[in-house]
């Protein structure tokens, strides 16, 4: 059985059995040769055969696949000296970041007890998710803070104002790794340094040079053409009705660096291909980062002093507080992991798959990718399922990776 036929069978079986609605997958080698490219299932409604099929060129909300692009932008500014050091305090560039308090507990009446943080948060802390900022769907204190704010101030968690990103720190910077609302602030740093909206910066310095025309904010490239699905307790999937788009107003945070991009599997794979090749695209020879920058910041663990030489037991571990948004689980279970300035970093080989020194991450509607410089391979799957950490998709991604390496 060839690699293509084996993966085709894997994805086709999953969509025909309605274990996933639609799924796109791509694997490339370091030269940009296609090892696999294919898609199956519905882009919009698993229960309606008349709706469009998923393709590798279907625009999809990329969610946290945005984070790597924001990290690339910050590293570009580091190369040019516009960002003088990753160890600069964030407030040097975004003054109101200094308004964020540290959480010291709760009163008996459910009021937050806050104080000034003891450590200045740096750009490096943000890039490595060691700042103390969390997500409400992964941290009980952040979830409780959003509930308190809505109860006392009427401000919902879904707002898009900059102040919606000012939940308190839940630990002192540099003492722990916890996935959270860090890269959004990196985006604000990029905007403050360049004077450009983040999407405009991406367009000029990343997307246009790489020839990407379907990647960007939905106001520029058009809305995603997929509909998210929710997996019920019985394992069945149903489309999530589209939510009305909020009207924008002054003060809106239009391009949060953590999750706003629309892209396609084909185009996002080109970004990963550049990262795989040390910052230069292998066929167009467009360079967006220097090889030494990629090696030092994207393929070198940035947090060994926090996780220890043996790797972390909690990097890549997801513990949900809002089960409708995310399940609990672990990426690469049993593999020691660290974190770079933009990627989860596996310290060990993934048995049957990517080698030690690879980078990876994910997007909320169950997108997953890896880039492996040792083997010269990358892989990406994109789908449209909530909650995050869906076991069906994680199993498909793992099997997809193992087929790519077996061949």
C-alpha cells in the first residue's frame, strides 16, 4: 500500500463513518515536494451531502496557528534591532501592559485579591508562555475572574477590546509554563514597534513575500468557508450555528496575535516549510528569517531553567475548565517536551514519527502540525471540531504522522 493510498483510506474512512466532518492533510519534505496532500468530507455540514466538500484550499479559521506567525514577526523585529531584546519588559513597548495585576487569591465574597507583580514580564516570557497569563478555558482562576468581571461590570468574556486581555497573572513570570493569552500581547508589541496593524505587517513582511493570497484577516481575504462542529457526549457531530458578527468600534482589538488568521492547509504549509528550512523558502528562495535566528529561537528550548533538564511533565498537557471549548489531554504523551519562542519542542523522538528537536503546535478547532528539521519533514491536519483535543482527530493525526515516517 502506498503512502497516498494508506492516508486516503485513513481519512476517507473517518469522514464516511462521520467520525470527523471534513479534514485536510498535507505532508511535505524539506525541498517542498508533496509527500501527501488530500482532503475528505464536508466543509460545512456533516449531515448535508449537498454542501461543499473540504479541500486543501478551503479557507479555514486558523485559530492558534496564528501564534507561530506572530512569533516570526517578533523575531524579524529582533533581527532588525527594532525589538532590542527578547528580555525587554513588555511595558517598554506597550505601556498599559503595566496595568495588569497579579492574583493573590479571592475574598470570601468572591472578589479577586490583586497586587503588583514582583517580576517584570518580558517579551520572552510572552513567547514562551511563562508570563503568568492564562486562558479561562484552561485556568480556573482566569475563568472565575471573567465571571466576576461580568457579574460586577457587565463585561462578557467574548469582547474584543484590549482590556479583555488584562486578566491577572496567576503565577510569577518565569516560574512556570502555562498556555495562555500571551501571543496576543506579542502582536501588540509588533504593532507598537512598527505602527502597523498586525495583519498589515504580516501582509507586507510574510504573506506577500511568500505569495500567500488566502491567508490574513477575514476583512481582507474573506471569511472562513468551514462551519465548526460540536462533538456531543455520544460522539456524534453537529454543526454549530454561526454567531452574528459583532460590529466593530473604536478600541476593538482587530488582529489578536494569538488566533485571528484565516488560511488554507496549502498556504499554511508554506509557512511551515519556511520554518523547516531555517527561514528561507526552498523553491522561491524568499527569506523571512535568518537561519541562525530560526535555530536559536525556534529550534532551541527556551525554558530549561523552568522545566529542568529532563523536560516538563506539564508542557503540552491540557486540563480543561470549559469542556465545551476543550477536552483534557496531552500532546505527545510520554515524550519529554520543552518550549521555544513559538513552538512546542520535543526533547525525545516521537516513536515511529518526528525526531527529537522538532517543533509543533495546534489550533482550537483541532488543527495540528509538526516541523522536523532532523528528518526534513512537516505535516499538518486541519478540521473544524469542538472541543479542542478531540480524541478522534488526535488519533488520525498520530496515524497520519506514522504513515509519513514509515514511508
